[in-house]
C-alpha cells in the first residue's frame, strides 16, 4: 500500500507542476499576491549550494551515520528473518509466509 501511494504521489508530482506560480490553475490572485509580496528575492546567478558547510556539519554526519546504521540493521533483520523463523522458532516458512510478507510491506 505504501509503495502504491508513493508511486501515485510521484506521478502527480510529474503531471501537476506549472512553469511558474503565476500560471498555476489552482492559486488565487490574493494567494499569489501574498506569496510574491512576502518572499525574499533570490539571485539565481550567485546562489550556490554550501556543500562544504553541509558536509562539515556535525549534525549532518550524525544523520548520515544514523541512517546508515538504521538501514544496516533493518535489512539484516529482513534478510535473516526467514532463517530465524525456520531454525530457531521451528516454523516452516510456508506456515508463516503471510507474516513474513507483512514485515516486508511494513517497511
């Protein structure tokens, strides 16, 4: 179900965007005026991504390491789960196939 909703969201994100806010079909004139009046001007020629500041940030490295460890543990458990059910709990994989399938879908 989660993957279906994500696919639908990505499809809509590819279909619905417009070249500018001014040409968007679902934005009112009042809303457009509010957005344009209250945004900071950005010079696209001089705006650059601060990669050095991003990758020298300790919180950023904490997020990267946490995400790596989370993925490592999750996929290790998902890979070893059928063997655990079979060898330790003495369930045949055909008996618990529904529950194993659910654990992959929860992801």
